[in-house]
């Protein structure tokens, strides 16, 4: 409200505003006989509000009142709805359902089961829906799983059930079933058993595998929370990386994470089957060791009773000793690297697929690797579940064509410089440089096909790698690079000459004493041999089109992350 103002000619002293305390004007002009100053009078007079300001203030006041009224109305409505919901739930508790024993005994199945000889589907078309004809009826089944999706309508409820096997099953609930307390409070991730008849999906409607279960009875096994603890709330689609890692135990229930794990299982099966077909023997080797393979800086050490020991970096040295005993051999074991790396392709613990082959040369090794990679991928894509999973994760993915591109390390250095891909410090690459991950990945993505990068300098590789006879500066070594992920395989021919191996120990200042058992392989009938290690998580990241290897293992371990 505006305060009426008086001019200096109408009053001898200043006008006190609503902000001043009585008797405390605090200016010289307030003293008796003093003339008022123009400056103090101007500062102390309140301004009259304009018409537009008055309208704005009124509009804001009205808007505030409307919001308050609306919030009050919403609160009343929420309270009324909650009261109605509580009343409905109390009434629902009175609805009791029991299994109808007059129906055929339910056949226990898994979601993935769809053998037409044992699971008949009732025809959805009216002309074949004859209840009097046993042949027209679908098989009554019993299936157990978790609620994957849930959609409730007025007279029907659709529940998509999954049991960890391949695919999902749509279950249709109606009648008294949807009036029960268990139905009204059903939440995603609740585990339950559903009984009912298998039906074809009616025309123009859709369901997984074009079938659905019409429920006649169900039982809750384990409830999942709702509201603030609901699955979709604690694992939201837009969750940050740390939240996803902390709740990895829930994330893996999702369609994508689950599909990646299923592909991993199938890939492991393919490797085992391929090695078996090729007459490779599987060996189990120690994870606790007292020797290094890839350099001491990446070793996890621990106390083994009264001795110092390490978690293995690779099973290679032990596999080499198995050649005279069982011939060509392999293992699929965890390996550990204490690299403080946060890149998307590094883990501190990963699954290592390693193999050793005797009586071969370097070209034999490269051809074996090509054949192994292509065979495993073709196996996965030919498998019914594998084909569907790959279509979901990486549509259009195909096994790479053979032969893979061969590129010597020296030629890669030239290629990087020609394409102006510099080192991290901005300088051109030189022979002897360890090509950084970013440059290697950029080269691989530009070339856009698998690359065998070969003949690395001796100084960049491990002590056991054989030197090329015609150029002792380099080793008979190979990294297999794939677009989108980079290196997935590292391999080499191994030193088979005792003197060369002893020189390798000396070159890298390694005490040969703990390696006596490895050195003995060069004393007792040494032969030309080679091998490799393939990182399973990187292989999965490549074929499943995942951004990081952290998405390609059950629970990733890397610097700063050892939980859950």
C-alpha cells in the first residue's frame, strides 16, 4: 500500500517511513530549525506503485492462491484414493483362490520349453475353439519365475514371466484372480508360480514366441518391494555409472545385462567345444604363484603362509610344461593384473582363455588364431539362442572374413605417422614406442577390420618371446586387434633355445632360480612351440557391441572397485 507523501513546503521535517523506528529518523534535517535536504527527502520517500506493478502483484497473489488450492485438492484426492486403496486391499484379502483339482494335472515346464509334442497351444480362432474336444485344448502347465513386466487393466492383468532361461512368457490373469490381494499388490521382480492353459496369441496381438499362458491359479513365492524400493526406482534407466555398479546385483536382472551374460555362457561353451573337437586337452593350473609372466609392476602379492606369493598374471608358463604330457592344451582361468587403469578395456581380474601348441611355426599360430575366432563366432550365430541374443545386442554382426589383415609393428608406426595420429605428448611415433591404446584403437577403427599386428620390438615384450631369426630386434609376436575394442588376443612363439631363454632372464633382470621348472623345458627335449591369451571380456565387448568390458563380467573388479 502506498504512503501519502508531503512536499517540503507542507512540513518542516522529513516524513518517517514504515521502515523507521519512531523518533529515530537519524538525519540532520530532523533537528529543530534545520532545513530539510533535498537528498535525504528523496531517499526516504517510498515510491508509488505503478498500475502494471499492482496488476503483477495481484496476479502473483492469485496464482499463489490457485496453487495452494490445487495442492489442497490434490492432497484431499490422494488421501481419498489411499483410503479407497486400503479399503480395496482389505476387501481383496477376503478373496481366496484355490486350485481347481478337476482340471488336468499341470505339467511343470520352464519358460524356454516349447516342444509342440509335449506343449500344445489352444487355437485362438473361434472355429477351432471347441471346449468339448480335448484335442482343441492347450496343455495345462505350471511355470515358476520372476515378474519381468507387469500391466494391469480394468478386467485383465498381463504378467511377463522370466526364469533366467532363454525368452519370457506372457501370462494372462482375469476374473477372481485379479481381485486377490496378491494380484493387487503384485510388483516387478516378485517370484511366483503360475498355473494355466497354453494358448496361441490371437491375431494382430503380440507376445513372446506368439504364445501365452491363460492363468487359472497362482502362488506368490517371494514378494519384491514397491514404491520407493521398487526395482524400477532403485535401478532407473538413467542411473549413473556408480549407481549401476553398486547395484550390479539388480542390474543383471535387466534384459541387456542378462543377455550379455547368456552370450558369455554360450561363447565359453563354443570355446570348450572347439578345443575338444581339435583334440586340445584342458588343464587346471595354479592361481597362486611365485613367478611373474608380464612384468613385476602388475603383480598382486600376498603372504602364502611364510612365503611371498602372487596372484597369477597368466597360466602360460604352466601350459608350456603340459605340452610333453598331454600335447596341445588350453585353460580358461582367472588372471589378475594390478594395473591402476580406469580405461574401458581394463579389469584387475578377468577371464583368460589361454592355449599352447607344439611343433608349430609363427604362421601356424596366426592361422590357428584366425580359425579359432571365426569358428567360435560361427558356432554362436548358428545356435538358436545365440542368434536371437546377438540380434538383440548387436544386429547385423557377422563373423569376420579370413584372412585377417597382417601388419608389422614397423608398418603400423609408419601408418600412424602418415595419418597424423601422434603420441600422447603430440610428437610423431618412432620405432620402439609402445603404441598407446587411443592411437591403436583409432587405427583399428579406421581400417575397420581385424588386424594381426606382428613383430613387436624385443624391449616391448616379455622375456620368453622368441626373436625373429632374420631381424633379432623384433619378436615373433602378435596382437589381434578388433574394431571398437582394440586388442583381444596377445600371443607369440616361445623361446625354445636354453641360451636364448637365459639371456632373456638377464635382459629383464629376472632371477632364473624360481623358474627352474620352466627352464627345464629347454633341457629335456625342447621343441618349437607357441601360444596366446585371449581376454574373454574384451571378446564379449566386441561381439556384443558393449562400450566397456565392465559390462561383460558378472561383477567387475578394477582399481577402486571390489564390491559387491
